[in-house]
C-alpha cells in the first residue's frame, strides 16, 4: 500500500486506465454537490491555494501481454468526485476551445476514455466525453444532468484548467493487486462509504464481459423491477446490526453450502465462514478452495435459493394480521418480531428441500413451540447460531420427528425442549423484556382468538403496546396494607406475564398509573383498558374483576400458561 498526496494530474496521467467496477452503483451526485464543487473550483483558480477533496483509493490490476495499456487500476473509492471533476473540466475545455488539453489528461492514445464507467452510466458518460461542442441534452440520468448543470452555470473566465489540475489534492491510496480486498473495504467503511456484501459479490462474480451472466443470475434475480429491489434492499435489525435482506440471504446460503458433505469443509473454515463481518471474503475463499473456482455452479444455486427465500421470508407479517394456522407465516413473525434471524438458514434449507407442505408445517409448528417455550423459560439462545446454521442442516433434519430425535440424542441438553411444568413455573416467575413479553402474548392471542366473534381483526404484532395492568408506580394510587416483604413480592410479581397485556394504543400517563377502576374505565377523554383491550381475548374477561392484586395476577398466569400449552404443545 502506498499513500500520499495526489493531484488530478497524477491521478489522470493520460497513460493509465481507471476502471469503476462495472456493476458498481450508479452515479448519484446532484445539484447540491455540483454547485459546491463549482464554487470550490472557482475559488482554487482565484486564490491558487491547495484544496483537499478527500480520499481516492485505487487498486492495481494485472494486465496481459495483449493489453495496449500497462497500468490499469480499479477505483475502489472516489467514483463520484473523479466522475464529476472530469465532466466539469470537459465542459470548461469545450467552452474555452482547449479540448487538446483535456484529451491529454482524460484520453488514451487510442482516444478511448481514461475513466471507464460502470454499466449504469457508461453510455451517458462516453457520450459527454465524445462531445466536440456544447450541446443541450434531454437525458435525465445524473451523469447527463451533471453535464447540463455545468454547461448552464460554468463561467470559463473564472476557472484555470492547469491550476485546478495542480491545486486540487486528494489523499491517494494505491493498493497492489495482491492486497486483501476485505481489508480495503473495511478501510472504506471506516471512512463512511457503505458498501454492502451484495455490491462486493456482484463485482466479484461478474466482469465487463459477463453481461449475459449478470442479467441471468443477478439482474433478473435481485434487480428485476422496483418491487424486487425494494424487497432485497429492505433493512431489518438482527442483534445489534442492521442488515439488508440481500445480506441475510447470502449469509444463509453460505451456511447451507458449507454443511454440504460433498465439499468436506473443515471445522476451522466452517467457523470462519460463519462470521457475518467477513462474508465477502468467505465467499471468495469457499469458491476458490472448495468449488475449484466454479462461480457459475454457485450462481445457479444462488438463483434457485433466492427465489425460495423471496417466497418464504416476509418481514411485513409484523404489520399484518397473523393467522392461527401453523406454517411459515408464524415463523416469520417470530423471526422479525422477536429478533430470531438465526432461524433463517435452516428455514431456507427446509423450504428448498422439503416439497411436502404438510411435513414442513408440522416441523414449523414444532419449531414455534421450541423457540417460544425456550423464550418463556429464559433458556439461552447463545447456541442458536450453531444449531440452526450448522447442526440441523448438517444432519439433514427435514421433519418434526427428525428434529425431536436430534434433540433427544444430545447429551449436553443445552438445546433441550422445556417441559410443561417448566412453562407453568415460567408464567409465574419469568421476567421478560417488553419485546419478548408482547411476542408471547400476541402469539397466544393469534392462536386462541375466536375470529368469528370479534368485529375487528387482529392487528399485526407491531401495532400493539405492552401494558402493565398493575403499574410499576402502584404505591401512588393502589391500596396496600402489607409490609416491606409483601411490597417487594408485589414489585416482582407485577413484572411477570400474568400482569401484562397487549393493547391497541399506549395509555395516557395519567391513566397508566391510576387506580384499578380508573385504569379500567378511563377518565374524561382519556381511554382506559376497557377501550384499548376490550377485544384482546387473553385479557378482556379480566376487565370484569373488582380488584387487581397478586391473586388476580396469579390466576391470570395460570390461565395464560394453560393457553400457552395449548398453543405450543409437544
């Protein structure tokens, strides 16, 4: 790696090709950036003082003996600035009749452009670079709009081409062809440039001569239309990270492939390939070392699995009514409402390889019971990555019976299925986060709800708030004659599931902490539980209670535990 100050003359030296990755994102700068750049360039010309424009990262490419240019570099960082500067200077030279000066810097001896653009912008960019005079364009792409902005606003008397090419400076970072690209992109990300795994993989799989393959295996899969792009670009929170569906898919697909016994991936590599932050590097290594460099066969499977993923994985379910029927819909609610994206590799594997929908749904029903029973009893989730991205796939667990058999064969019991007695105890004692508690109550509600009896449909899980029936600040308005030990017991009891309910709208603070009668019925224009929980089957019958205390909480906990056992039977 070589780093230092670089002028435009040093970056564009007339004998070097600068290639923007062919499938890189399109040029996106707009009028705000064009206006600022024009002002800066005018100021540089007037004051003749150096002006830094950030970093440019170039990576050396290997060239063959047939190449007419020996120095070819990939633009890793700097696409927007280098593109805009070249357009600005092209317009300047068109206006002051100095195209030879421009061509010396920005054209090669064969009159082709030094800057080779990506597939999105190559036609528009080359059209502008080939102009011999200022012409109006009616094109609406950003490259053409940038040209038109400078054609309309650039005053050639205020800009000196030579001064600009010497005084505008970059922090230039030049990388050798054999330097680790993962480290390169980590460096870029630290500078605030966000490159997704999908973008890196797209340029790894396809080159400038792979248009047909790109269209077949990428464009028609991930970028076919606006609806498709919106689906794959969607971001969801997984743990502490936000990840796009595209990244979730590529992670899940790789976890499936490395468990394929055909490839005989060693244990150390499996561990390395399971790291989310090294996913791009993992794909390159896996394809090189285990697939013999055969990208095409991998792309074939990616296309098949991507279609399965798009059909099966749906985050919108958290905003819509959840069915009581067993199946993938309920698992999606668990995945996206309860932050259990670790399920996705295994679910994708099952969807792809189990054609019988009854067998799949039986398995999914048991998986729901497994996840929710463990959530209620506060069993550890630290082993879920290994279980759902490794063990179940490696052992080809395709049915409910096979899943039960696998769990029973494990000696450590770390992944055990909680018993009915564990569930009954947990509903009386477990203290869950608000998200988990709301999820437990909602999933029970969606299963036991008599939809024929209710005039309103069940909303999506994201539409409900969690409410403590007896408020945490009960001392302000709730009658109590017990001692400190009794108060401490109440403080703990009110945090358990028997004292929690989902409601359609958060209560006003003045109602939330009021006494039981006011909290039920509301006051004035402020609604209470009767208004916002009337249709909630897991709580509405308790609105008729004259008092709400530890005994009522215990009674409801028992009721909920029984409903949970009906919902998540084993």
